[in-house]
C-alpha cells in the first residue's frame, strides 16, 4: 500500500524567502512521485515529477524537489517566494510496476506575505 | 480537446436525486481517474479506468456510486439517491499511459441540499 504525509497544513513565508513544503511517502515498490499545485477554484496542475531518473527534479515556476530514498522524502523547495505562489500544494505517490493510481496527501496551503 | 473537460462545472441537486457527472479526457489518453475532494482535503481516489474497463473501483464509497467509460474515451460518474455527504468537488484526470503524469480537469462542484 502507498501513502503520503504532508507535514504542515499551512506554511507562511515572506515574499522573497525560501519555500519548503514537506512530503514523506510510503511505498512497497519504487515510487513515482509528483507535486501538484491548485489555485482557488481551479483544477490541479503538475509542478514536477520523479520517475526514477535524476533525484533532483526541476519543475515549473522555479520549484524543485529532491528524492531521498533513505528518508522516504520528496520535499518541494523554491529559493524565493512570489506572491503568485500562494496556493494549495499536493504531493502524490504512485507505484511503478504496481498500482499506478496516484495517492494524494492532504495538501499544504502556502501563504505568502508581502 | 486541449485539456480534460468536466461538465457541469457546478451541480446543485436535492437529497435523494440521481446525478451524472461527465468527463472528457485528453484525446488518446488511455487511463482515466475519478477523485473526490472535500473542503480542506486532498483528492480521494474513487475509480480508475484503463481503456473501457474499470481496472480498480476500490475507492467507490458504496453501491450508490457507479462509473462507465463505454468507448474508452468519455466517462460518466453516476450517483444514485444522493446524500448531503456526497457534496464535494469531483475531479477527473487522464494520463497517456499507466504511470505517466495525470492531467486534471477543473472539477464538478456537487452540492446536495
């Protein structure tokens, strides 16, 4: 069985500060990992994905995430927050060679202060 | 179409009524997923189609929920005898093949009054 834990339902940063959103996963087989962003009243948009290639993955809008197998983590970072980054962020896991159905975490709301 | 399309975008229905929610995936995508998202929660898996068949329906909460994808493209999620607890945003996603990233529609917001 696969699962995702996102630590912190809300993260608040100042504009220009580092963004760090945490995601830990559980999977019985090598995972595929994803980060999605959801703006108010919109669908989910893929930010980036890990599918067993490079462990440091770069995505859209300056976000990146690093797959750390030893820590079962896939934290999302951005060096400098913009006001436009305020949104809900979801981490998801699916199992390569097993159930490909993405399982989502509960989400982290990113708040950016001017 | 260019993306996943879901209709209607909003649906208000009375308790006990039957509703159908439609999903039109990206052309050529063989995998199709339905999720339900309640306020403040992440998407909760309902059912997964590979082609025309439901490969995994383990997320359907009870037998009032049913989904079809008769021609391997458009899918319809059907809810019988709706209850207030069914109120949520229903999301549809499609992917080119198993394991590739899922592309989501805007969702249908279902309100049962």
